[in-house]
């Protein structure tokens, strides 16, 4: 389980680190179904952000 304080600190450093999801809306509007858990998605997003601190710029 991730420490809530760590997440809050991450949001201060990376204000763009704010995700919203509604899997039911995605299914209804786009016909898209989730294939991973929220925890897996967070892990993958954090791994990418950690490896690419400047985003796509380098």
C-alpha cells in the first residue's frame, strides 16, 4: 500500500500527477474496458514518470 503522505508530496512536486477515472464512463462512451487494476496503473505511471522526469522532452 502506498503511503498517502508520499502521494501528497508527489503532487506538490508534480502537480500534473492527478488522475481521474471512471471505468463505467469509459465503457459507456468509448466501449473501452480496463485490463489492469488501479494499483497496476499507478505503478506503471510512476515508473514512467520516474524514468522520464522531463516528460517527453528528454
